[in-house]
C-alpha cells in the first residue's frame, strides 16, 4: 500500500467520522446532516469512496436514532444513498469538479435521487408516511448539498494540492 492510498484511506475515515458527527444534528427522526460529508467525499475522493460514505453515513445516523423506520427500510435508504453518492461523484469526476454546469447538474441529480426517487421506492413499504418526510428530506438534502459544495470549493481553492492528490490517484 503506497503513501497516497494510506492518505486517501485516512481522509475517508475522517470524513466518515464527520458523517457520524453530522448524524447527531437531527432535523426529524433519522433525517440529519450526515450526508454532507458523503457528498463532499464523492467529489473529493471519487464515486467509490462517496458510495461507501453514503451507505455507512446513513446507517450510523439511523443507528443513533434507533432505526426509527426499521432496519430493512434504513438498509434500502442506505443503498439509495450509496447510489446517489456514486452518481454524484461520477458526474463530478476529473476536471469537471469545478465547472458550474457540472456542479448544478450533480446537485440536481443528487437531490432527485436522494429525495423524490427514494420516497417513490419506499412508498410500497411506508405508504402515505412518505409524504410526511418530503419536506424535511428536501430541506436536509439541500442543506447537505450546499454545505458540501461550499466546503469543497473552499478547500479546493485554499488547499488544491490535497484535493488533487486524491483525485489524481483515481485517474481523473
């Protein structure tokens, strides 16, 4: 394992810790600020790391709430988060990470996958309860995405060498 991989693994662990901290900032039930580190990780570290962070970030958040929607539902949500972060990170690969059209596209796609599509997938299990979650999930998703974008843009402009180190390893 080379030095860059160790640094990337360490950075991923730090971002996962931020997911756990964000999981303690609840908006409603298990809806929390746990996904902004995953959105950030998807852009900074790539789609695979983002997918890992999305899945485990949500599962830790749900666990801290006592799995209010049951474990199977939270596993479905976790896998949806995993797919969301992978797609979000894929859209922003390489030189596209700071281009406005890709920032807006990834934010819109991230929101659509994270809220409306996820609620449609959960409707057969949760029935009309999904309507109650639409507004808090929308607010949390938008806040998480905005925080992730601000943090990424600030870090990219202030510490470009660190971000580029992780991005270059995945061949971007």
